[in-house]
C-alpha cells in the first residue's frame, strides 16, 4: 500500500503514517522495526532519549532496501540544548543509526525553564545542521504557540514540523493553528491517547458503523485532519491493524463527533511543555 506524503515548506515531503519506537527496549528494537518494515512501514520515528537509535539503524540496514526508501526522524536529548552539544550529539546519533544523513531532526522539548530560557540558540544550531547536510529538515516537538513565535521571530526560520500531543481528548487546536500559521505540519504523538480510545463509547459506535476498530477510526480521524501519525506497537497484528487506515473515510458527522470529545488541558496524557523540564541522566 502506498502511504500518502505531505509536502513540507523546505521542498521535502514526509509519509503521513509512520512507526514510533518510544519505550521499545533497545534490545528488542531491531526485531520490532524489522517486523514493521515487513508490514510496510518506511517512516521510523526515534529519539536520542529513547536509547534505541542503534536498533533502528540495524533494522534499516538488515532490510536490504535502499536508504531512500526510508524516512528517518530522531530528536535532540534534553541534556544537549547548548549549540556545541547539539552538533556533537547529532553526529553521535548518525553514528548510532549507521546513516550519513537523517531526514528530520527535532528539538524534543522546548524546556523554557532550563538553559536560562534560551531555546532560540538551540534552534539556530539545528538549522545549521540542515545547511551542513547532516539532516534534510529540522523541526521541533512539543512547542506551544509562544515558543514557535519566538524562534521564528528571532531566527527567521520556521520549523517544517511540530510534533505535539494530539488525540480526541486533547485536540490541541492552539498549537496546531500556530504550527500551520508558520507553515509547519503537525505530527500527533500519543494518537490513541495511550489506548483510552479503545473503550470510548462514541468512537466505538463509529467503529461499528464503518466496520473498523476504535484505533483505526482514531488514526483515520487524525489523517483526515491533515496530521501525521506514527503509532507504536511491538505486536505484529497491531502493526498491521494500524497500517490499514487508508481504504475508508469518516463522514463529516463522524469526524465532528470525535472532535467533540476534546477535554482541553484536562485531557492531556503527557507533560505540559510550559513546565516540563526533565533532564535525563547520562
């Protein structure tokens, strides 16, 4: 099955469906990603903080497929925001992945209460990696509207992607609107709200109407909103289920019913980027 691609403002494009490896144990990552590749996934999302870049790279190498078949994203660790650390850690990521270039490198969190509130110099260093050719594109993750406005105002460069928490209980419209205003495409992490959608009565009703599972309905809702999703599973059957979301559509009424599940800040399942400040131990 051909996965639709979305155009980014730097002239590149990105597959709208990917495979995430958050919380996949490093020892299991190669096998899990190899299975995802067999299912058909070509967009892989990892991060320095996950500790499993090496397994992702090994799976890509073992696939025997051309490098250009894959879209690979990794993210900057919270402990490496200073410009020299951005550059050093990025080179280390390339080495762990066994790649000469990644497709997308993201600031994982803005950390406005750390580094004297300076995430602008971090963003400037990220854009320099694009100029140097190590990454094709640079973006951000978990950036609220004021974070986005600041980096664009002070550097003149907008991220191509903002990867944020989005699901039916936190539609995160302000951050989505700010991303779009700057020309950034939204990637939705925790797209099924850590499994909460499975037991939702409204989503369950719609799933019955379209003959799909609640997870498939929710992923389809994301896709129709124009966001990128990269669900994570270590189970092949679930990988296959999550992949089969391009041969049906939700009606406007069905999509609106899911929109109405939004709980605002109360629906958030992850930390709020305005206060999140965890620096992982080395």
